[in-house]
């Protein structure tokens, strides 16, 4: 699983070149290039556009600008084409990721339903399913850029795959600590989901498979099932009720706080890591 370590930077290189190739500098610069355009797009939309006009487009714009910021970072700091985010040929990886993410989600729903912890009380307006669509596209693209394309890829190149997996799992879990209704099991689940998303990256070495997985999981629970996602308020089409002990149902945090989610994402991560080996 370990990659070969890169050769140390020659002290004969200009200091600006050595600085630009430093692992920590590259990580910070990558995060800034992804987050800067994203934050700017969201702030401008909130300040300049009436709330009723902020439908769909500002989320997609923020996602597109984040991709553009990452492309700029790769060209400026790594002096190469950002092949890992190319749209040409992205569809197979995206569809594969959507399939894996859907399979994980459906497995969790089926087990919780069989255990009596998840029931569908009815359905609302089907249009409600489309409201979170663009937001979940934005979340999947932005988080996968940050955690897989920047953090995982750069740390792996410097210290190897195993170290990068451990760091990524830890940071992905820590990033969700401030979410409302978070529990220790939810934090563990988030880390294991991060492991699964890293495994998705390793299968193809591009962004689209983990983006598909990430989006499918978030959107099916948020937009379709109407279940809280990472502690955020439930939306969506169906009226789903979670019941039973919190360790099983996930409680107010949603199914991401359930033991079943831990098992499902853990199994998916193990399968993908083995398939990659």
C-alpha cells in the first residue's frame, strides 16, 4: 500500500521553487485555491442577489469556481495538467461512484427498515426532492477537492498511502465535530466514510468516483428520504421516521450516527481497498 517516497528537494534549487514544492505549503495553497473562489461566490451571491433568485445556480457556480481554483493550483504549483478533474471521460467514474454510494445507502435503509428503526410515513411534494440537489452537488465537489484531491493526494506523495489514509480519516472526522447533535459514533462513522471515499479515489486516481459516492449518500438521505444528514435538518420528498436506540437509528444526527452505517461504509471501504490492491 505504501508508495515510494519522493526524492528530497535539492538545496541547489531556488528558494522559491523549494518553497512552492514544500508539502505543507502545497496543502495550504491547495486549500486556499479551492476555498477562496468558493467563499467568494457564496458571499457575492448572498450580498448581491435577492434570496428568491438564489436557486441552484449559485451552488453550481461555487462548485465550478472551486474546480477552476484547483486547476489553477495544479498548473501553478505542480506545473502539469489537472487530469484528475478532467470532465472528458468523467462519466464512467461518476456513474460508478453513484452506484456504489446508492448501494451503501440502500443497504443501510433496508437493514434499518428490517429492524423497525426506519419507517416511511408518507410522501410530500416530489418537487421537494430537487431543492437540495444543487447544494449536494456543491458539497460533494468541494469536500472531495479538499480532502481527496488536495490533502490525500499531496500527503500520499510525500509520506505514502497508509500515512495519508490515517491523516485523511482523522481530519475528515474532525471537520464534522462541530455539527449539531454529533456523537462519538457519528464521528467514528464519518472517519470510516472518509476511508471509503479515499478508497474510491485510489481505484481511479481521479475525483469523479468519490464525488459520485459522496453525492449519492448525501442526496438520497437529504433530498429523497428526508433524513437529517450530518446533523443538518431533514428536507426532501419522503417523510421518514427514525426510531429506536440512537446507536441503531442515529438519533437526531441522522443515519450517519448509526452502527449500521459504520458497518456498511466499513465493508465498502474494505472491498474497494482490496479491489485496488
